[in-house]
C-alpha cells in the first residue's frame, strides 16, 4: 500500500475509537477519503463491529449519549449526501403528487430543509399545491403530465426501493453497513430484499434493506431468515409509532 503512515493502529484509533468519519480522517491524513475506506477494508476493520464497539478501552465507554449523538449525526450527513442524487423529478412527483405527501414531510424524510423541497419543486416545474383549491386527479393538468410515465405503486420500482432504504436509514438491517460505506467498498447501493421471497409481494412490510452479502445469506436458510426479518420489520414499525 502507498501510505506507510496509515497504520492499522492509527485507523482503529481514529475510526473505531474516536468515531471520526472517513472524510474527517482523510482530511487529517491529507489523503482522499476513498483511500481511507480502502485501508479500512485492507486492515479488515469490521465497520459494524467497531461502530458498536464497547469496552473499557473505548474512551466513549459508558457515554452512550455521546455515541448516540455521533451515530445520529452520521446518519444525518448520509441523508444530506444523498438528497442531491435522490431528489429526482420522478421521486418528487411520486412522493408529492402521487402519494400526496406534504412537502414538510418529504423534507423530514430526506433530512433537508423544507426550502430545499420548494426549490426542487420549482426546478422540476412541479405544480405546487395550495391548500383548499388544489385540483385532484384528472382535473389537475399536472396529474396527466406528471404521472403518465410513472410505474404503478405495486411495481418494485426504484422509487419504492429508495423509500425502503430511506426508512431503514440507508443501513443494512442485518450487519449495519451504511449505503455510503457500501458504495465506497463494494461500488453499489444497498439491496432491498423480499422477506417472504415472493418478488410480486411489494408491501412495505415485506421489504427490508440489506447489503448484497446479507441478501445472499438470506437465501440459504429461508425459514430462519424469513422469521428473523419479520421480527425486524415489526420492531421498525413499532419504533415509528
Ligand atoms: Zn449486511
């Protein structure tokens, strides 16, 4: 490897113990952040294990609040990082027009300011709803323009997959790898898995975010994993309420 100064011990301290982000470490070491992730992989520093590392050696030991704050801030940043790529015209039309989700709730879902949503609606020429006199269905000209090319909601669309990954905080619901990490290490987004293995069954309660590795594993002992992810989904929806 090219950077002899990036030792395993150093990376373990910065990433796992001090809980610095890959980008912060990159800044400190004056290298590209992709280099940092390459080294994490090279040293087999297990992202999931270390992110939840506990013990006396960890300066955050016993300070769960701080750890929680850091974890939440990582999740927020991941949300921010993705909105520019994910707030596409199709996605906004689906959420705002088709599903009639309020702009403020879309903003919450994407962890952005409501003004960002307004800006994107204007940018895409999407008809902005005004309460009281908003036309519904075929009386609204935007309805015809906006939806004629949209997939049906029962279809396993990119929009639905994005919605599930957003619900699951862009984290594999088994091993905890984030989409950001997965993109850098494996070069791909996280998968959305059908819990009952029936591809046509696209109810949100039957869909869960997994990395490819955990997705493949779920095909080996189907009875076990089906129950495992059903329980997981139940806890996700209990936490939402
Ligand atoms: Zn996984």
